[in-house]
C-alpha cells in the first residue's frame, strides 16, 4: 500500500510592481518582503518541526504505554445524530479520545465513539487527528447508519450479510441483520512506524479495550472472505457463496476496504490514496486528482468525500489488482465496467456499495 503526503498549499499570486516607484524604492520593498517571507518561513519551519517531533519522536521512556483510550460520559439521545436508533434500543454510546502516552496533557491522536453492546464495545465512529490511517480506518457514522437503515428495511430473514468484521458489528447492532463476521477480530491494525518496537504493547492495549476475540474458526472464515475479494471474480464469487452456506447473501463493501486489503496483502492488491482537502475548490481538486494519477501512471481510481472528512482519492497501482473481485465490485473509474456474474448492485451511498449475491 502506498500513501502519499498531503499536497502542498497553492502559492499566492505575486503582487504586481507599481511602475511609478523608483528602482531604488522597489529594491527596498523587495528586500523588506524577502526578509519578511524569510521570517515567516523560519517560523513555519519551527512549528512544523515541533509538530513532527511531538508525534514522531521517540516512544515514552520506561513502561509508559504508547497510547491509551479515554472513554467519556454517555452521549445523550438527542445528541447522537444518525446513531439515534441505538438509543431506541437502549444501547449506550460513549465518545472518547485516544491519547499518546500516560500523562494527562498527552496529545490527542484520535476521537471515537463506541456502543456498549452485550457483545462488547462496538466502534461506530473514528476520526484520526494524526496521519490517517491511524490504528483503524472507518467510514463516516452517517454513511454507516444510512446503510444500516437500508439493510434493516430490505434484508429478509435468513439472509447472511457479508462485510468486513468492523462494519458487520455495527450493522448487526443498528439493523438486527445476521452477519457472517460478528466477532471483534482487530485486523488490520495500522500501527505507526515509530511504534514498531512497541508493537506487542500496542496489540495488548487494543486487545484489552476492544475485547478482541480469540475466535480461531471465525478468523479462518474471515481470512477466506479476504481471499475471495483478492481472487478473480469467478473464484471469488464461488467462495462468497460457500461462505454464505447456501443461504441468500448480501455483500457490503466500502472504498476504504481497498486500503485495508492493500495493507493486509500488498503483494496481491496494489492501492494508493491521497487526501486532497475539502470541496471548496472543486475544479482545483479535480486537477490535483488527475495530476496525481498522471504522475504515477495509475489507471483506475475513485474519489470519496464524507462530511467532516477530506476528499480522498483511492487508486489501483497495477492492472492485476484491477482484475480482483474487490476491484471489480468497487466503483473504480477506469477499471472494467462489465457486471460481475452473480452480483447485483442494489444500493450505493458515498463509499458504500451493496450487492445481492445469487445462489
């Protein structure tokens, strides 16, 4: 998986010189302007270095954890927004933050919301405040809730929902559908490079807070699900039908699943992404997307944008990746557009696509 740095800000246009000024006065103005720009540049450099060192510095000394979860108070029902159906089901939702280290003034690394279910904590919203992805990557909660509502209305009893495990759990909680992967499996985990030496501590914190399961059988079945998405469409569809166990099945994918697949199996699925800021300058954003694609020679791509999140371009980095079942089912511009036999698109919202899988 390849992750590009955030694009640089566009330069402001240079002011035009006033022809009525003398050359000497113009030289003095240019000298003052250069000195001012140098001072501003030095200040920005220092701020950048401070931020860089604050996040990418050495781990905390001693036994201090690399990060910790700080849950907040229960969220009032009228403040849940798209997650309000959880209050109707008497499910408590809490917001919290992830901070680095053990001190009270440690830097916030992420904000999140989770539901306290009978099956343990269920993540329903996640926003990284540092380089994204950080630990995990989740769709926006309003998209998640909207798809859950559709599943509740249209998925018939006895139908199995096939989706990534971290989407399956909120789908089941919000809509009551039967899911193939309802255990908290914890994969993949996006661990920052500066925490590589403390991976065991990171894994322990994640396992304890999210009550990750040692569900060997379900993990093996989930690995088959991942393998199906990475296979060609004929073999992949056959495996999905096998996983459904002969029952009617619905497959739910999100564009972010491409990034997860690339993280898990970089040798089998080449993917890159770039965050491009907000939608204020649509034409500029389109130019940046195409310049990025042209620079790297990426052939197939898609663009997503959720409320409160930057526009994100996601691209396949090679032709072989475009022939996988996942790439054929996700809305990739520039990839083959023929329908996949046995998969019928029934709903699309934001980065989500929902398919009925024929038996």
